[in-house]
């Protein structure tokens, strides 16, 4: 060790300035207190230098403040380990010391890093455990057998797997049983326990072995303490005692009693006790000085801690705490601030709000505890306010939203001093509750209906607003934006019509009605508002008659006996109300002989009558068709359309027609397009000829089949050649006769349509308006052919 110090000193002499910061040094964990870690020199000629240890990381007391000595004109600083140093590389292996050198106004700082190295040969036993006196452990004799008494904490104990053994003798009868210690350093109570071993001290010498050739010894002393007697205890005693200040010295305050054998009493605190004393044997507490509070205010409250113990076993003891309150003799009532409370609070004041804290004092006994009581006068039995100790608080919700609910609370606080005789003071309290506009007005969205022919100033209905603040429903109504043809009464909320309506222009109006309350708050300028939407539906009034396009039609049709012909379709609507499509149609004039009828909007000619009513020449009908609007709208308006129909009789032997016509407005020339469907209806004589011809053809075919069957039979019987030739000639002759028979009707039929071909000459082409198909037509006969 001396050699190390000499080398460090020589090193210090070679250093003239602090230019090598920071320093790094290594130190073994086996180094003990006083070891020099680092020395360095400084030049400071004109001032007295200082060297300080600013801080250590991590914080520890292992390092002494650095010393600074002068040697041959040079100052040498030294850092050493303190007396508490116990280096352990397994716990902390690096420390950082911040040093500060001051020379006049010149200050330099630098760190010193200390690395702690492991020393395999270092003994880990240290502290009181390794001292000759050993570690002392105190334990009650009632400790549980096998319980852990002590834990041996040595660095590297678990890492190095150290072996721990008790090497001292533990022979009975002095030892009740052997103590044991495990590899974790736990010292365990003997299995027999320590009952009856009070006041004994057991010395245990422990050997700790770290691997090979490394061990240390330590000493543990186990001191067994007796259990305090459970029989000694104070009788039931009030902890607060109140006495009068006129009690003379030596007067009895109270007597305490404890259960036990030969009990002794003493006052543990305060020590010394200038005002009270206790009898050592009887436990009577008496005054030892006058208790005049005016001269000695500190005598008002004294807290005594009294101990009772058995004379022969002083460790068997029990303690009791008493509070002695000295009350003055009462002459004056309490004085309070404020002496009167008048306050105003809004109805929204939350529960628990402090209105005031009363400060009262008793002149006869300053600092004494006073009793506060709250008494209500109006309204009686009110629970809106409460008094907690000296604090007046709001106890319940204050509500001014009912008639007569917002009122003044008149009460008083009675303060009692508790003296003899009893003195009281009454503090008047007046709390005025003011209304607050809490709720916004509201109204339910509503729907009104009005006819479009309603006149100005018509009443549609009323907007009903609701406000829960008192006075209820104190509301004004306004229309916020929207159409100007409606107005709302400011006070009643009635909605009136100001202008005219037109269903065809607008069918629905929405009004945003603004509601503003008033007169419901202490502040007259504080208002709340709400709004709701009012929907106004305009009911349609039928004020436009339907119009037909064209209003006049002139048509020509060809009538077939026994058939119905669709003449035309009446097209009507209301230009101002294009959505109205429901109309009723009726023929009101020109329908002589009732040959025309209406199927909805379609005009149909019914030619199902026989006899003399059948027209044989060109005939014209002038029909008047009444078109009226239908549906719920009233009144029902109507118009009349005129249809002029030219009826041309048509021969059934030629063609039958079905007409579809398209017309243009009356200002243009009507264009008639006739669609003709042609069919062939033969004359009666042609039907007879065709029937007879068909019968002859069937007979000839049967005869031919019979001859063929006979010929096959003869060929099976091997007929002769002349016979075969005769048969072949016969068959050929038969075929020629049949061919001639078939050609005769063919010639007749080729001549028959010649009369029809003239009538089927088509000189026009058009498109069917219903099906969209193209067809050819004859303008003279009306016949048509589909393409």
C-alpha cells in the first residue's frame, strides 16, 4: 500500500497543469478505506486554490472530499476512499466523480471515472457481520418455529454459489435446538421454537466459502425477548376530559386504572409536565398549578400519554392517551363574524355551494369548541340550506320554475359556547333566491293545410311554444327568413296568410319560426331562443279546365256489318297541371242511333245492328264529347271536343279495314291515314266446285292405289311380258288422266283472282302508329299489305 502511495505522489509531481481531463482509473474491489485513487498537481501562485467533489454518479459515500496540499510551491490534490467504502464490482463497477478546481477567478471542472474490477481473492464478508461483536438479532420467544430470522446479504452470494455453514457448537441444554442457514443466507428458527428462552443470547459463528481457498467468518447473535404480559390493560376510560379553569392546584382531574399485578403509573409526555401529575401507585391525575386561561392560554388543551406497567416486569406495559380540556368559567356569549348574513344567490346554485363560513369565538375561553345550530323561520322546515360545522351550504336544488317557489329563506344560526351557565348568540340569515333563465323555448314541428283559393288574412293555425321557466310559456314568435306571404302573431303564435297562393306554382312552404322568451331571469336582457319548422301544404283547387288537342277532328271510316271499329282517341290534359291525368269522357251530342261509344278516351263505332238501319250511302256524324277532370279536386271543370266522322259502307266480299288515325291541331289540315287488312272471301259457287273436285281427286287416288296393288300381285305371280306391257300402258294412261284432271281446277283458279288483282293495287306506304310496322295501302279501297 505504501508503495502505491509513493508511485502516486511521483506521478503527481510530474503533472503541472490540469490538461488531461477526463481521467480513467481502475481499482480493485478489494481496496479498503483510505486508498488513494488519484493525485494531481496544480499551479496557483496568486490565490488560495480549492478542490471540490461536485457530485458522484451513482450517488454514494464511498469517496472522501478531495484534499489539497502544497508541496514545493505546487498544490497536490488527492482523491481517497472513505471509511464506509465497500467496493463490489458485481453491484456497481463504474463511478463518475465530477471535480472542480478554483484558483481565483479561474475555474476548471473535469470528470474522474473509476472502474471497479473483480478480485477473485477478495473476501466478501464485511460490515457488522464480519466484526468481532457480530450482528445482533432480536426476536420474541413466541416466534414461529422454522421462521426466517435473518438474511445474510453478501455480494456475489448467489452468483458464486457460496456454501454457508454454522460452525459453532449448538449443544443442549443451552440450545433448544439447532439453528440452520441455507445457501440463500436465510437463518431459520429451530424446529422446537424459542418458547421459554427469554433473555437468552445465542452466538452463531458462520463460515462462508466461495469456491476454492476463499472463505470468511462472521458472527450472528440471536437475542430472545420475552413477550409482554397480555394481562395488563387499561380499564375503559374516556380519552377527553374537560375541567373548569377554577380548579385549584392539587385538584383531582381524573383517575386511570389498569388491570395487572402491582401496577405502576407514570406520565410519558409531555416531559416535564408543568400542569399535571399522576400518582405512581393509584393513577390519580391532579393539577400542579393554577389553570387561569387568561394568563396561561396554552393550558386550554393538554395531551397526556400515560404508561402503566408491572413493577416486577417493567417490559409488560400499556399506554393510554388522554386529552385534558380546560374550560373557562362562562361570563360572555360568543362573538361571531359576520354578525348578520344577507345574500342573494341564483336558483342554479349547485348543491354544496358554500354561502358563508361563520367565525365565532368565546371571550371567556378563546379557542374553545362552539356548537352551531341552524333554525329556519320561513319557509318553516326548509331543506334548501344546511349548516356543516361553521359552514352554511346549499343543501338542495333551488327551483324557481313553479308558482311561488322562488322565495326568501329566513333563518338564524344559534351559537352555543357550552359553558356554565350556557351562553348563546343568534346570527340572522336572509338568503334571497333569484330566477335564472335555464331552459330554451321549444315547439313541436307542425303541418298546416290551406286551400289555394284562400284569401289574405286567413288563419292557418297557431304555433304552440313551451318554456319550462317561470312564468311558463312567456314567449314571442317571429318568422326567421322564408316566404313573406305568411306572418306569425308575436304574442299568440297564430299563423296568417298575407298574399295569394297558387298550387301550380308551389305546393309546399316551410317556415322557420323563432321563439324568444322574456321576463324569466333576474337580468331582463338575458333571453333564450329556440326554433321549429312549420310545414304548410297548399291544397289544390280545380281552377283550370282540361284542353283537348286537337279540339276538332274530322275522320273517315269504312264500316263492316257486325264489326266494331276504333275511330280515334281523344287526347286531353290540363296545361297548368300536367300531373293531373284522371279525366272522364262522355258523348253529349250527335250520337244518333247510339252507334258510337267511348272506351275511356277511345271513340269506337259499333256496327252490330242488322236490318234497315244499315247505311247504304255516305253518312256523316258530328259527335260532341264532354271531357271533365276526375279525382278529389272540386269543382269538376270540363271542355267539349268535336269529332266529325264520315262513314262509308264497305262490302264484306272485298276487304275489312281497321283504321288508326293521327291528327294535327286545328290550325293545320287534317291528314287521314287508313290501314287496310285484306282477306279473301270466295263466292259460293267456287266453294261448290272446289268441294266436287276434291271428292273426285280422292276417288281417283283410291282407284290408282287399287290398281297398283293388283299389279304387284300379278308381278309376284310372274306375269308374261305382254301382260306387263299392258299394265304399264294402263298405268301411264291413268296418270295422264289424273294430270288432266288436276290441270282443270288450276286453270280456273288462275283465272279467279284476276278480278282481285285489280283491286289489290297499292299506291301508298305508311307506318302503323300502334305497332310500328310498315305497310302498303290503296287510297281508293283502303286495302293494305303488311311489309
